C-alpha cells in the first residue's frame, strides 16, 4: 500500500513538473501561430492541397496525395488552381514578407515594390516553372491546357537606346570645361517604364505566345478563345488599339473592335458561339462615359453595336450602363445587360473656391444624407436590367426601372417570369425599423405584365428554380408561403404544422426570422425547410408536408442541417438540391453537449458517421464521396486538416502549430447554473493547463450575447480587434468565464446583471480556487456597454475594460453609424439594444439603461477604448464615459487608436492593445507594478516618443 502511494505521489509531482516546464504565452508568439485556408480535394480524390498561413509572414502551400505523401511544398503560394486533368497546378507566389516590409520602410514607389510570380507545377514530371513580375493571371473555368498571364517587361525603344548611347560620349569641349571647374550635366538615359505583356502559356508543351501592351483579357469557358485588348501608343499611327480574339486551336489573332477606349464585361454564351461586351470609346477627358453594347459571332468580320442610347425601346434620356455587366440565357436566345438614366455632369466652368460645399438633409429623403454619401458610389453605378431577344427584332426591352430596387431571373435566364421587389415607400421607416419592407412582384419578360405577389412584405422572397413559383417568408405571420404564378394563388406552406419555423430563442424586440432553406428538389416544385432541429420537405402546391429527419432532431436536441458535399459544376445555378434517390448527408449540432457530427439519413433512422466534442469546418469531398477532407478543432487542438476515406478511416494530414506543446495552454468546460430569477444558464469556463485546485486564481468574465456554442472552438493566441485574448490570459494563469446572456426587452442592463453577476457569484461560492476579490470584466461593443452598466450596479469587480461602449442611450439613439451612414434608432427600437420603443415613449428605460446617469456609483477602475474613426458607435460615447468619471475623480483611462475603427483593423494597434490589457489586469488583479501609461499617462508632447509601456 505504501509503495502504491509512493508511485502515485511520484507521478503527481512528475505531472506538475511537466506543466511547470511549459512557458506562458507572451506577446511575441502571435506572428508564428498558423491557420489553414483553401483546403480542397480533387475530383478523383487523388490530390489535395491547402495553404498554411502564419498570422504575419510567409504562407506555405502543401500538395499531397491521399496517402498523406507530400508531393510539393510551395512557399508563399496563394490562389491555387488545379487543371481539369489534375496534371498541373497554377498558383500566384507572393514576394518574401521581409522584402515587402523593407520596401515599405524605404517608401518605395508601387512600381518599385517586390512583384508576384506565377508558378506552374507539372505534377507528372515533378517540376516547377517560375514566371516573374506577375501582374495578373487567368485560366478558363475548365482549366486543362493553357494559362494566360500578364507580366511587366522592360522593352527599350530605339530613341531611348540612342539617347543612352549618346550619354556615354564626351567631347573635347566638355573635357576642357571640366578642367575649368565648370560642371556640365551629362544626358542620362530615361528610366524605362515596364510594358505589360500578355503570355498565353501551353501547359503541355511550355510554348508561349506573347502580346505586348495589353493587360485586359478574358477566357471562354471551354478554353477555345482568349479575348484581349491592346492600348496602342499615345499617337496610334499603326492602329493597334482595340479588342482582339485569339483562336487557340488555329493560333490566329483577329481584331474584332477598333479604337482606343475601355472594353469590359466580356461574356460568351454557353455554347461559345456568341460574344457580348461593353465598350466606351468617348474621348479620354470626357466627363460622360457613354458605353455601348457590342455583339459578335465568328461569322462576322467585326463586332457591331447592338444597343446604345438611340436603340429602339430605349427609355428617353437613358443609356447602356457601364456597370451593368452582360450575360446570355442558357439557350443563348436572350442577352441581358444594364441600363441607367444619363447622369448630370459637373459644370467645369465653375470656380471651385467660389462655390459652397454643403450637405442638405431633407425630412422626406428616402435615406439620411450620411447614408446617401456612404452609398454614393453604389448609387452612381446602379443599373437596371434590360433584355434583347436575339431571335426577335432585337429591340431593347427594359425589365426594371427605378420603381424596383431588385430584379431576379431564374438561373437559366430562359423562364418567362422575373421576380421584382420595390421598397420605395418603406425606405424612410427603415431608419427606425432596421429591416426594409418590400412589395413583391413577378414581371413577364415577354409581355411586361406585372403581378403583385405580396404587399409590404417583411421577410424575403425568391423564385423557384423552375420559375413557376415564388417562395416567400412573411415575418409578421411567421410563415413560409408559395405563390403560383400561373394560377395567381398563394399557399401558407407551414399551415397545420405545429412546430415553429422561426427563431425560438429570439430575444430582441423585432419579430424572429426563419431558420432558412435546406435546398430544393431537382424539378423545382418542392422546397426543404429547416425548423430549429429538423428538416421538412414541403411541396410548393401545399399538398405534401413531410419531416425527412423523422423528428429525431427535436427528440435528441440535435440541430440537423443538410450537408452539401456534391460538386455542382454549373456556374449559373447557385441553388442547393436535395435528391432523395441519393444518400443525404447531414451535419448535426447537439444543443445540450455542444458536440458536432456528421450523419447519413436513413429511411427509419439517422445514422452517425462520426461525432464528437469537436468543431468541423472546410468540408470538401471528391466526386464519388469516397474521400472527405475537413478541419477538426477544439479548444486544446488547433484546426488541423483530416482525411476520411470511405467515411470511416480518419487520417490526420497536418500539424500546423506544434509549438503549442511548449506553452501552458488550457481547458474549456461547460458550466451550468440557475440565475436569481430561476433561469437556466450556461457558459464556458477556461482554466490554465497547469490548474491547481489548491490555488486561488483571478478570474475575468468576457461576454457578448451567446458564446457557449463555441465550447469546442479553438482560439489562437492573436492580437484581437479588442476582444479578450482568452488563450493569453488562460496561459498566464487567469480563469476566464464566458457566460451566455438572454435578454428581457426593455431591460438589457438588468439582463446582463442577471446572467453575468450570478454566473461569477456561482463560481466564487462553489469553488475555493476562484478569488472573489480579484474578479474582472471585459467586453467589446455591445459587451463594452454591458461592462459600463455592470460597474454602475455592483462593486464586485476589481477591474473593468470596455471597448467601444455606449454609455448614454439618449444621445446614442439619435446618433449615426458612420460606417454605413445609418441612424442608430433601429438598434434601440428593434434589435440589439433591446429597448423596444422610441426615446419619447420610454424615456425612463433609456435612462435606466444608460450607465452615464449612474457614474457616481462607480468604484471600479476602468479602461475604455473608443477610436475616432469608429464606424458603428460614435466615439464621443467613450468621451462621455471618460469625462464623467474624471469629473467624479474616479480612476479611468481612455485609449483612442487614431484613425482606427470600431474593431481595431491595424495589426500594430491590435498588438498594442494586447500588451495594455495584460498590464491593466495584471496590475489590478495580480498586484504587479503599474505600467507608466496606467500610473501617469502619456502627454501629447511625448506622443510617438514614449508609449508608456515601461514599468518604472
């Protein structure tokens, strides 16, 4: 017995020693932490490729076979493409990160910066060819034999060669002048400008065709033709400028449109027999760019104008839009393009400094001026769909105008009916509603007939794939509906079904939205709809309503969703189809355990393929579904890539962060408790890997709304946009608690108290290892608001950090989200801020939920981040917070990252805030000496010289 005890004691100390040898994460580790992107498997399942990206530095692309054997490693590769025959890989390779960094430090001009390269990997021959100075590259949709790319090459002209030669000559007169100390400037050869050269590379042979002075090009889908434009010289005496077509099989070039200008929106029909494009050939300095629609077939010598402002059917004072694009219907019988009103142009005779500059806000404008300005580029480029019937008289047929804000066709473009929506009369109300109501119509592309489908619809609408029905969701009635275009009849599809198809957990004042569409039947007559747990098959005529997941989801509390792993090849059709004659695969999320899994739908049951305490992402399969790749993660395991063969055997393919084993990591566990009002609550508790139940730990609560579904989500140590860096703090021996919060309309502040405070108190009461005197809170944005509220209601927290908080709902209610130009009123009346009424109808609630009016109660030291370029929360909210506490002589700090956004964008700022958050909480929760910025701040006279991070 004594010997067994000794062995256990030795094992315990050995384990502790192992933990003790692990380092805590510090701020130097972030750049090296890696993630996987673009994980794909080939059609055959024989090849797979993915990119490993450090947070900062050079990426590495891996190409492997399905036996996990490395075929190629390509440093700095991005945008990998595999040829259709799986013999070649084409990829862009970025310059070395350090080379780019040094060039930026030296403030090199764009043309002097390090350039990309094109790599072509011949998999069969096991070699790689490099093509430097890459500007762009392009392959046909069905990549097989060719790649086109543009590189920049120095091509000296004859005049420059002569000047360079002359500059080396010195006459006797010059020599004498130099001896007389008279300096003579010698001619210097002009620096050559690089010329863009288009290369058409034959992947099989390595042969290339080169075409100078071009950088705009476009492949046909079948790789038969390549379009390209040539700019021509300033004085184009040889008539080079224009659009050309290269016939790959014949190796011939043909000019199909002549003249300088802008050529764009190239589109071949599906059969590659017809071509359309837009071109503007107006003078370069013209203020009005007048595009025309061109049409070409191989039977013609050149492309001709098929539509312009003078065409039959064109609305008065309208023209072809340069922003509308072009496309053919699947049959090739219809050509679609965009129209727009001819815009007014500026009067260039006006003197700039003598004209007023102002914005005029009008109470009957559709949108507020800031929103108009934010959307100015979009609105200036708005176009309206029109059609040409290529088998008819080819008159322009407008399908929409300014009446409609949206028009949609079926994916083939050949159906008679289009779906159109109009939100004109509801735009002003969106200022406080948030969402936009619409009148929904169908419009005949043949006769122009309109049918009203739904009026003042709050929800969504879309055409069935076959173009015979409109499917729409009505938020006011919580119903899915179909509209039969032929019979003009509507059906409520979920009528008679007892379960809800809208968010059962909705806790904002706005009505709940739907769980969404799982897919369509191939014939387009049936839709598959999600409820919270299960998937339903509902015919659009309303006659069939069947739960295909057999009710197992609600029974097991697992949310089942259709897992689309098929490789759809039609670029026209973005719909997801469910074919019940083939195996149906499902992803499942267990609402109780938070585990994820993959399942196969049977006739009487749902079979588990694999499931566990993990999160799966990037699911990709081969054509036969024999090989599936995915990333798998939990809090302790970074998202590595795995291969599963025949849906059974799992093989790990990567180990992207082996360095994690050297650091004191952590664990994540689900905590459940009951709130003071009797609500069942849950959250995630993160503990350090070397957790010792005999010690006391400081604890930080980090919160937003609902976070517990992320129990099995990996969190890389990274400089965050200003969220709490959970792995950093856990590694440095903090406990971190992430509670879920469920809200009561009108009382978001009290709701935060109900869940956050009770959760922290539950942990402190029931666990001796929680130091209740060293508790902190941290939140960003909505979380920042809740931080501000909590410290006005309790003194239980020893430190608080609020990122981009709102503290005064009365002033924020009338504020602007400057990133979008939207009024903030909708947030309070209908969405996240959850007051549920306008300011003048619920002034008491706005004041109760505004921490500013209770700042005299605050005794918790608080740091605030409010940035002067915040596009979501007006940054003066942080100023109100700071100046109130300063006036009350309470400890408070305000960080303003100049020019940065609501969530920090600039990486140097993200790194900086990690250091300051750690210093702040270390000082107040662990008692370490205060950094200078905490102790005495940083004066404006020392800005850019001293950052205050030192501890003196």
